[in-house]
């Protein structure tokens, strides 16, 4: 990766210039990473909800209710 640094009057690096194609690749990887993190957080919450439902004997959702809820989350 070819990087160029912008320095101040005291020769301290203040900014980095990254070629645009490399920057696009970095952005794509960051987006994928953020999506994985969000999926993990959602999955963790789902397991916590299941644990709570089991321990409190709360009425469990039917598959149809779950799909409807997921569709509502996606559309919002």
C-alpha cells in the first residue's frame, strides 16, 4: 500500500493520503466488519431473550410471529 503523509511545520505527521482504490477496499472491509458486529449483537440479544423466556415460562412466539417481527424490523 502506497501512503503519503502530510506533515506540519515541525515535520510531525498529521494526515495520511491513501490511493482511492485502496480506500474503497478499506471501506468495504469496514462495512463487512460492522455488519458482522451487528449480526453478533443481534444474535446475542436473541439468545438472551430465549434464556429469559425459558426461565420465566413466558409464552413463546410462533414461527409466523417471529417472521412477522423480523420483517417489521427490516422494513423500519
